[in-house]
C-alpha cells in the first residue's frame, strides 16, 4: 500500500495527512517506534516524539499539532496521559481541531468512560494495528469536518450563530448531534444564557443519559445562583458515577459557595485522590485546605503543585504567596526567600502580567517583616491600602492585604489606620457568606479583624434588605437609588447587581430608568461586578471549567479577573 493511499472507509478529502503535524508521547522506545512507523506508513508529514509527559506538556503549550497520540501509563512518572489531557483541555491548551488519541492496555470501562468525558477523540487498546490507529484518526477528523460550520462560527467569534447551528443539529439528529449539543450548551453557559443551556443539557439527558449532560445541568444551576440545587443534582450523578472527577470539582465549588468549607475540602480531596498529579486540582485542594484551617495539609499540597507545575501555564502564583505566609509563620527564611525567587522567575517570564508583580510585592513585604525591617513593611502595606477602592483591587488583593495586616499586628507593629482599611475591604468584598468567611480565614489570629469583617457582611445584608423592602412596598425607584448610592460608596458587587436586577424587573415603573441604568452599568463595567461567583480553584480566565469543553482558540469567554481568589459573589 502506498504511504499516501487512503483507506477505503474514508474519502480522500478527509484522509490527506501529508501536511499534518503529529506528536507521539510514549515512554517505551519500542512502542514509540511502532507508532512512528505506523504514522509514516499513512503519510503523516511531520512527526515529533517525546518520552516524558513533562516534555510533551511543554511542546503542547508552545505549539499546535493536528494529531496527538499518547500512552496512558508512564513508568517512573506520577502523571498519566489522562492527567495531561485533562489539564490541557481544562486550560484551553489543546485546540479543538487537534485529534487526541489515547493508547493503553487498560481496558476497564471506567477508564474508557473517564477518557470520553475529557473530550477525548479516540481510545485505542493494545495491541493495535496500523489500520486500527489510522481509522480512529480518520473518524475523529470526519467528525471535526462535519461540524466545521460550527467551529468556523466560533473562530469568527459569532457565538450566537454557533449556538444556533448546534441546536439545529441536535434537533434534527444529524450526525454527531450529541457532540454538537455539548458544544452548544457550553457556548450558552459561558455566554450567560443559563436557562437555554440547562434546557439543552436536560434534553440530552432525556434523549440519552450521559454524565456530562447531567453535570451540565448542575453547572447551569450553579451559574444561575442556585448552589443548593446544583449539589442535589451532583449527589445523584456521583452516586451513579463515582469515578467522574469533574463532578467532584463542580460539587466542591457548590459547597464552597454555600460556605460549607469542610464539605468542600472533603470533595476536593476526593478529586485529587482520583487525579493525584493534576496541577489545577492540587492548587484547588491546597487552597481550600489552607482557608479551611488545615494549614499543614494545604502547605503540602501547594508545595507539590509548585514542584510539578511551576513553569506550566496551569500554575497559579497565588500558591507561592500562601506558601510565603506559611514560611514567615514558621520563621523559615530560606524557604521564604525561595518563594520570592519563584515569583521573580514568573515575573520575568511573564512581563505583560501585572498580577504577578502585585503578588511579588506581598511576598517581599513578608520578607521585610521577617527581617524586622518595620519601616519598609509599613510603607508597603500603606501603599497597598491606598488602592483598596481602585478597580484593579480584587478579592485576592484584599485577602492578601488582610493577611499581611494580621502578620504586622501579631508582630506588634502598629498600623493605626488598620481598622478603617479592614472595614473598607469588608464592605467592598463581603458579598456572600462564603467570601466573608474566606476573608475571615485570611485574618486568622486576629479576632478583632474577623469580627469587623463579619460585621461588614451584616451591614451589607441590612442595606440590601432595606432597599429591597422599598421595592416590595411599590417604590422600586427608591430601592434602586438607595442600592446605587450604597454601591457607589462601598463598591460592593451585591448592592450594584441588586440595583441592576431591580432595574430590569421594574423598567416600566421607574421614572428615571435610563439615568439610573447608565449609573448602574458604569459601576458594573468599571468594577466587574458581573463576575458574581466565588472563584476558589477556578481558572476561568484561561481554560475549561470543570465539566465543560475546550473550545477553539477563537472563543473568548467574558473577561474575568485572573486567579483562584479573584472573583466576587453577588448572589448570597
């Protein structure tokens, strides 16, 4: 057979591989050689090979491939091929047009199902023939070609059209209708069409019960501000499919948003148990442990995530800040300076990211405290405190600043304006019980700070209730005016978003609707209050949400603040 010949089961239009770039990842030299020969036999133009997953990750982060063939199990490596795929999909580092084939001797249903739920294109069991391998590749390429109009619309950023095309294919049951439904529901979910997304997921469940569809229902419920409903849906899913790791990710987030930190910690622990080398899940679990009071567990997990993923795009540098706080608490100067060095390394590698210098400033202030450079530490904290009301000051910044102030106070360093700063941060960021308690955790060791944070949450709840009572009494205009006035004063997302919701509901009954709507929209855009959910462990700025799909590079979800602690929650 000619190396460029087309197998009989595909047309030449789909089988032309001479321009394709393929990456083969296999730690066994013999197996790798067989795969290379099989790809060459069918005319693949460029073939790159790797024996280690860490090298493959680097190549996939830096370049694109048409085909990736990866072994599932790697001897003497903690990571598996499944871990690599999961992280790449989650963080949008693998284009949708890339065909990913997993090769393994593992034939159990649970592993096959796990791979399928990660949007794997093909799963090939050993021993396999060259024809078996290339058939899988061609079938995957056929599916991608059949859905080309959908992908093209996404690449053109015409997400409304892409969603419509997905819905049409689902309704007409055209080839690959289930796959199209998953893409369409994902687009709807990310663009804020939560009801439509939930309806599509539920239609898939009704047509053919699939774990990802049931998880999609839970995600839609969570995004709509109903974490309790989401947990009920997820409990049913986990009971029937206990190995579905993404379900634990979403369940942990729902429990976190409900303020059930210990339950969330137990759920994240299960997630890392299922995928012990996932950088993202180690970070999420470690941070949850830290804020839930399990500091030693958190430090161990964050340390491990740093060792595995420091130079990966999957790594969140906030982990280094938490480790720096731990090193100061332990009076471990060497490791504290090591955290600073890591942050400097990341800053130099990412000069266009202003977030990393902000985090580095926090770590350097900790060094000043450790070295008894009181004046320097005070100057740095005062400088940060002056930015509390600026648009770029987010929840993560508040958490770190509050933790810094706590260390200063515990070191008997007087900062007379500290109470006012704590009150200001509390009024701005105490939008839900979960985030209130997260801020309180950052102030562990200072009961007075914790009390002020909780009091601020009480004040916000009171202001919201007073304004909403005006609306219920038939005076929505006064309700909006009160909410906006308090929102402008505190910058609290709950107040601002509540004003927006009242404006939407009572448009015809508010005389100054246009002017008030303009005020509300300005605040929403300037302070990004539309990003309403608590974000511990979510890397939504760059990647796939748990249970979601990796969308093509052209898809840009609504802008969100970076980082694991950067979001706010205006719903609780």
